[in-house]
């Protein structure tokens, strides 16, 4: 129900009420999305979309953090190794 | 797909599993609140990979599952009216009311339509001024801004033939209710990433302090959940009471201010009954007085319909994490996704449906 799908912004415009909207591409599919909650999006940004609304703009730098964490963990495991073999 | 595939890397997942297993000194009982997360955990067998290191308790986090029986009956009463086009998200179609469900009502002639967004329902109202278009506004905090926006736009544009049947639930009061139970075994929580995308996680900091229990806000992909669990196990092993955020690519501490503002404008906090659990004070949303004309319960005078729940289904205990779906005598026998007896078997995010889809498959393969 709280499914949020990441997609790429391919078009930004305004609707009849002057609210920001546009198109987001998910894999091969393009959908109409309302940008009221992410008013500063630009073409090329990635957003998380839930029931036709972008609820956040994905932070590219933060997105990398999972992999940095794993990297650090890998380094720690390296340090653990000798202990284990004792 | 970017921001999806890389979070499903099996090699990195294995490393995280190894880390958690090594770090954990006991099978920490932790709960994931959100049904979307339950779905991922069961689908990828993460709960089984972590057996002995983490005991995952599946929480009440599926708004479809906790929508009270009487709301479904009210929905049916409205949907059966000649002038009404009743619109809903797909997963509400098969939720059993006390006698039938929306899909069966549709088969018998009611005009029930599935929509992807509440804005699609509003568009139908603009196109069919001679009909009454009702949208079943179900959801957690994640969905509240979308539903609020549909009502706000209808109000701005003066769309008179649009209304919403509201069944909105809030996560923090449910956590509070779970923690007030003296029998609870929960030692930590995975907080729901998309609810927090909208609301932020300040409320969880308050909960963490009141109940001396750590939280990690996590995303929905396997690596998100595994990293979130790794962070949670670190906190538990070190005895730290904190709220940490794994899903930083989408969640910040304050949430989304634009989305929160429209929810605040249109909705107010109200008492709510959760199917299978019962009443929880201040755990839901209803329309504010100035938007009452858009409330389908008033417009169609169905607010008096009330129902008691049946006793076959142990959904209540499952939604509170006290029992697993396989503990239910009806699971996979009288109750299946084709013939659901209870709501957790309906939505793909319901714990019973997730077990049915993935556990049975595994057993067959084994
Ligand atoms: S298996 Fe069916 S009857 Fe049993 S708890 Fe789940 S939904 Fe209810």
C-alpha cells in the first residue's frame, strides 16, 4: 500500500490550477506524476512516486551510502580475519 | 532500474547477513511495521537467513488489512447506489466485508472502478457531473497527502459530485499501543521508510525515549532492510536507545514539509478502530469541519452502519505480532488469496498473503 517506486523525471510543467506536474519514467513505462510535494524537481532528477505523487527527490549522494557502509564493513571483516584464524 | 536493482545485489546481501549473524549474540525480537517491508522480508527469505540472530515479528502495517469491517460495509452500501461511481485502489476490491466484497458487488452491477491515484477519481468526477464519484481514501501517512490533495483540489474547483470515504490510520499511535501491552517481546523497530518520507521521524524519537527502544528507519529493497537490521542489531548489542536513518536517500528528519502542510490543512487526528486490533485513541485521520461536505459517510448517511468482527480469523494476533500466519488453523485451508477469510490474506502486503505466496512455494521446492 505504501509502495513507492523510484523513477526518472522526464518532463516538468504546470496544470490548470498552476500546480507542478510532469512525467516520470519507470523502466520502459512513463506516467503522469504530480510534483506538488517536490516543487524543485528538474528533468533528470529521480523521485519516489506513490499513487501518482512524487513524495521525495532521491538524494544521489545519500543513495551511495549503503554501498559505503558495505565497504566499511568489508574493511572491518578484513581486520577480523586474523583473529578468527587464531 | 536505477535505485532498485543495485539494492538487490545478492553478494552484498550475503555479506550483510554474515555481518548480522556475527554481530548478534541472541535472537533479537524486532518488528517491521510496514507491510511492504514484510513482503520483501518474506519474498527474499531474509527472516529465515537471519534465524537465530534476529526474530522478525510482522507488524500491523497494511492499511488494507486494518480497515475496519464496518468501513467495508459502508463502502458496499455506497457502491450499490444507482448514482454512484465507487473508486478504489485495487487491493481494497477483495477485502471481505461482513457479507461480500466490492468485486462481487461489481459483478452484481455496482459501478466499482479501480484507480491508480485519487486524482484519477477526481478526474472521473469532472467527466461525469451527473454521477456521484466516491473515492475510498484508505492509507497510512504515506497516502494521506495524495488523498488530501484530491479533496483540496475538488474544493478549489468546486467539484460538487466528488467525495471520499476516509479510513486513514497513523503509525506512531499503533506502536504506542503495541508497546503498552505488558506481554510485548519487541526490543526494536524497523520504522516505515515511506511513512517517514512524508512525516519525518521526530515522533519516533519520542517513542524511542518513552519506551527505551531503538528504531531504524529503513527502505524497502533487500539491501535496505538488511542494512537497517544490521544498524538495529548494532544499537541493540550496544544498548543504545536511538533513532537512526538507513533510508537517507528519501527520508530526512523533518519529513516532507509540503506534503505535511496539505495533510494538516485537510485532515485532523481522530480516534480509529483497527480491524483485528480494536480501537486505538487518536490513531486515525478524518476530514476537518470545513471539508465535511466531501465526506461520503455524511453525504450518503452510512455512518451508523456498525459491525462486529467474526471469530474464525486470528488476524488480530497476527497484526500485533503475537502469532504467525502458519499458526492459524485456517491458513492455506479454508483461507487462501482466492477465498480470503481475513484481510491479511487479501493484500499482497498482508502477512498471511506473503506467507501463502512465498512460503508454500519454498516448501514445494524443498
Ligand atoms: S490465514 Fe486467513 S483466517 Fe487465518 S489469520 Fe490469516 S487471514 Fe485470518
